[in-house]
C-alpha cells in the first residue's frame, strides 16, 4: 500500500497542524529523559513515513535516525530532510528489524507513531517488535507508541474517518479513509484518493492494507513482557488520561528496565 501511496503521503497529512498538535507532548517526554536542559538525545523514529517528526526533532538539535519498511517513503524523507537543512539518518527497515539495522542499545527515545504498530498482523510479530524496541534502547530509554483506540473502534465498529483535503495550484485531492471488519478479527484499512485538475474530471484510486487491532491490555502486557516498566497510557497527544470507552487514541509511554 504505502509504496504506491508515498507520492501522496505529504498531501494526505496536514503536517503543519499535526506537528503543532503533537510535538509539545513529544518534547515533554524528551524533557523527562534529559539529564540537563540543553542535552540532546539519540532518537529513533520507526515506521517514519516521509520523516516529518524526525526532521522536526533534528531541527531541535537531536541526533535522529529514521526507518520505514518502504524505500519510496525513506527516499522522500531524505529529500524532505535535505530541504529542511537538517541531518537525519534514514534506513529501509520494518518493525522488528531495528536492532539489525541500527545496533543494540543506541537510543534514548524510540517513536512508533501514526497507528503504525497495528500493521503487524499477528501477536507474535507484535511481541517480537516490542522486544526489538527494547533492544535498541539504552537502559532507562523510553518508547512512545501512538495507536488508534481499538478498544473503542472494535466495540463501536467505527468504520469511517474524517476526509482529508489538499489543494495545490489548480489541483485538488480528497482522501477518504475507512475500515472493513474482516472475519477472524483483522481489519482492511482503505484510503480512497480522488484527484482533479482544473476543469478536468475526478480521477480515483484506492490503496488498502491489513491491520490487526491492538487493545490496551495486550499492548501494556506486551511492553511489560519485553522488559519495560512505568507504562503510562494517554488518550491523545495532548496528554489526557486514556479512557477505553471514549478516547480517540491510545498513547503509551514506557521505560526500559
């Protein structure tokens, strides 16, 4: 899916709004890890897409690496970093392969944002990824995971998400996301793309991939089993308390033992 969608990804995400909303929470977690107010951290952004969080962190002075399974994404990420005049080390690597790609005990903070972790479609893959996260962190390092709240999604069968609209010159894009709930518990995640140029007809396309819902209880237990402690749950990147029956997101932070 994301190899095909990479060219539209930075149109699909309103990065100005998203970073303004999310970066203060990330910076608050960084402040808890710093030994001093001016200490810069070694940070790994996994499933980084086109690298915009990594670029923002590098702009703040941190040493940042970024990984994504799809080379189309990392290529655009490297171009984005070049335009932003910051240094980010991009590698093509999937979840579960961070230690192999970057080495053991290298990072103070590991990010897995944007509902990326549910792309692992078995419990064994999830557990392997969490163990791998621990392996690349230094003792006391932090993992920060941002998922949708699948406790609510699955109970309420929340199928549709808000459309995203992008305009550039005389062209317009509309991105509509929705879920298909499949037998056996998996979800098919779909993004319909509609594009039209001035005075032209709409062009349409669809990209799809599988997700496995990850519930709060499974994730918190998996983090504990992987060697993490001080596991905290939030309902959004604004830091409010996680409510399984109503929160839109599940944000988890945990520290490596």
